[in-house]
C-alpha cells in the first residue's frame, strides 16, 4: 500500500454541486478509466483501467479515497508477468475507428518484457459470504490471460480467489458482480483469442453463480445464450422486484432482457421479458446499465465507441432510455417513437435518442441519490471535432430526474473538460454522489505525430468528482 497520489481539487471549478476529488489518473495519467466504485469501511474504493497493458506503467490499481483527509492512496497494484503474444492483441473495436483517415498516427508503442497481469478492474461488490466473518470487497479484473476475482476483508490485503477466466482463460473480464438470494452471480465480457481482443463480446454468452466465491466453485446459471446463439454477451445483471434480470447484447437482433427467480439448482429457468432491442433492433445493441427507481427498472441502451459497432457493422445511433414496470410492461422514456409488439411507444420525456443528442452513444452509468435518478453518458463529439479540425467541444453529459419522466441536465460538457468523454461509474455514498470518468486526452493530438516515449499529453487520465448538496 502506498500513500501517494493526488489530493483533489483546491481552487478547481465546481458546477452544479460537483467538485473534482481526483484528476489525471490519480498519479498515473495512463489510468484512463475510473471503471468501478464501492463504499467500503468508510472509504471510496476505485478500480482504474488502462486501454492497454504495454509495461509496468500500465499496472491496474485499486485506490481508496479518505473523506476525512481528501487524499487518495493506492492499496493494490497489479503484479507483472512476462509478455507473450497475448500481451498486445489487435482490438476489434478500435480497428478502423479514430484513425483520422491516416492522420496523426503515433509511432508504434513497443511491448516491454514485463507487463501487468491486470490492466484494469471492472466490477466491485460488497458481500458477506459463508466464508466471510464480515462484509468483504470482491473485485473482478481485466486480464489478457483470463480474468480473476479478488477479495479483501480489511481493505488493504487482497487475495486472488479464482482460476483464470473461472473456466476459460480467454475471458477478458467479468461484469456485474451481483448478490441475489445470498449467491454471487457474474458474467464474462470480452475475450482474447487468436491474436484478437474483443472488449465487449465474449463469444460465449453465459452467467456463472456460486454459493461461496472463496470456493472457486462457479457453475453456469443458464443455458448458453439463453438458447439463442445470436446473443453475444451479458451486458448487465440487476436485482428488481424479486427477480434477477440479465441483459444480453446482440449485434444481430438488438439487446434481449431475461429474468429468473433462481429457484432450485442451476442452471436456472429464465423468462424473456424484452426482445429485439425493444423493437429498435440492433440500434439498441446492448443494455449496459439497469437500475431500479421508484418501483420500476430503468434500462439504458447503446452502442460502443463512436456510436457504431464497426466489428459487426451496426450503427451509428444514439442510446435509448426504457422503463420496465413491475408487471414487465414497458415505457419509452427517451428514444425513437415507433410501433412495437406492445403498441405505439412515444418517449415520455419528449426527447429522442441520446436525450436529443446524436453524439450520446450509450448510457454507461445510472445511480439513485437523494431522490433523483442520475444517468451518465458517453459522448463522442470531441473525436469528430478533432478529426475535422474543428473547435474542441464535447464531454460527457449528466442528467437527472425526480420522477423518471422529466429530466434536467446537470452538465453537457464534462464539467468543462471535453476530453472526459464518458461517465463510467456512479456511486451514492454518505459523502455524496461519486462520479468516475473515461478520459481520451490522446484525441487532442489527432493530426500530430507523437513518439510514445514523450509520455501522455497534459490532462490525460481519468477524473473522479463528488457531488454534494445537489
């Protein structure tokens, strides 16, 4: 454990009750994504992710923020392993994107002999299992050699619990560590196979469950793909109305939503709730965020990156926001009016896809705090602006609603930081609403040839913001 990194925010601008409590990757500007958050033992815990794992400077970290001092400290850092062919696979998502038509390509970054085992952490869960004397913090990693699950009981000592990938070393990470009826569920997302990396789709659409994460005894909670081989990955798990809901990403049909009461022995029986991207089809390719609010389940859809899944030739499109009621009927909150199998759907908010903004490709995070539902987006306008040599405009959007129908903007420009393109995670805490970003400061150098040895551009690295008295 190192008491290190960056104290936040003195003299920094605040907007709408938010102030920065961590910037520029909290000590490492290559930490581009504040990926997961948890409130544990009176601290805010944060898992950061790097886009690549090229060397020691890309070691993933788990940090914690002390509300009393306002300081961050690193409590865990990835070990290093010898590099092999899996260290730097070709990214199927980024292939053909953000190339600037050949402009601004930086010199190739070489893989160092030793690289991080973990280049990121994806999900956190506070949970007390049969082997825990008290609630412990469970964390899922991003690993090119098979993602693992870690646990800490004291907040500073971390133990690796699982085999690589649980059952398949090609699994890149695990989304949605979720407690339901005393069991822990998780879903693999992304894969590294045959020299390629898919960040979003694992190929095998499966959910795993265990009675005790320390036992390393994970079994399938469903039949593969829910019986539909076009489902490509599980995007989110959430507990609502006495059921466990799972959204499956599907590049051909659009996301599909299923639920189970997890009775009996696994694999459980799952019931389809929504199909074909709620009849927007594959423009609603995935539903990466879902959260209960005031007796309903809110579902945010979207497409990766610049609103387009290039690997599957889907898009471009902006997200939709859907509300699932307790009887599994649904309402369109923001999106495209259309006739569906359930009749005409018109957005209750009177806003179209992306909250009326084409560049809002996905709702990445939602959270309930002090009676409001907050929704944070990924907004990709800055990439287009730089490629076209236009003024620097952009930044994530944050919206909120007290009733689910009427929405107000908290920020439409990333709190003044256009290269903070997305809100990756939101967490309600006793200290306030915590927000973690995804940073793409490297886009500021589109059109310039850059040597990787020069380091990251100024302003690189994810940010963390705290909202109080909202």
